[in-house]
C-alpha cells in the first residue's frame, strides 16, 4: 500500500475546502438571484419588479414562476437567461421591458399549473387557450393596469 505524504493530503484537503466554499457560494448566489431585489437592480427588469410587487404573487420569488423548479433544469436555464438579461441590460433599449421568450412562457405556464393544481381540476376550459396568462392577464405583472397607476418607488 502506498503512503501519501503530508503535501498530497494537504492539497486534497485544500481542494475539498475550496470546493465546499465554491459550492456554498454558488448555492447562496442561486438563492439570492431568485428574488425581486436582485432582479430589480437591472433597468430592464424595473417594470416587472414593480408590477410583481403589486400583484397577488408579491410573496413569491421571481424564479418561482420564471424558472424550472427542477434544479437540474434550473441551473442551465438561469445561466442562459441571466447571460441574456445582462446582455440586454447593457446593450438593449432601456425604455422597453424584456419580452419573455417561448421557453420562458412555457415554464411560467407549467409553474402556474403546478402551483394551482387544485384549482385546475375545477376548470373545465383549462386547455381552451394556450396559456393560463391568456385569460389571467392581470396576474401577469398586472399588464392591464395603466402604467400611470404603477409606482416605481420602493422596489
């Protein structure tokens, strides 16, 4: 049996400690980046943050609706969408809010159905329209509420 030197054991222990610190840091980052205070720091998300804060879903994190709940799918999704949002924040039109893509709209719809599963069993017309937000437009960041009545203070 081969003996390991103190140097090898020290390197292994250092690697484990660094790996643990990176894992904890990434976990904290994943949690923090799910919520409105983080999302609203970018000017392209300001309106979405304000209207979410005033909605019936104000107690939810942004990613409870906008990201997959499965962590294996959530990690690459957040990496891609986060990169896209940073790009749009730097180079996009600061006046126009970001429009969700088809993948995100489908994820939101899946999350609606998951969270409201008990309600969905009572709705006979669940599949008449493509998405929950097709009928429930006010829930979706209060799109039907006039912009003049929205308050951007205290996001």
